[in-house]
């Protein structure tokens, strides 16, 4: 599994946002959707990307 390179994201005015509360809300709310699609929610990584523009 590849992850976005922070240096590349910074060059484009983007940054990864780390917010435990938001991440948990997204994980909890999206789990039933992934389960309905037959995907194990524990195998999904949700990344929050912020833009300065």
C-alpha cells in the first residue's frame, strides 16, 4: 500500500491534516458503507488533505 509523500503534497500547497476526532468520526460513519460493499473497514485508510488555495 502506498501513501502520499508529504514533500510532494507540500510542493502543491497541500498538507495532510491529522485530527484524531475527525478521523474517528469518519471511520465510524463510513464503516457501514464499506461493510455493505463487502470491504473490511479495518483495511481502509482515510487521509484528510488540506489545501491552502
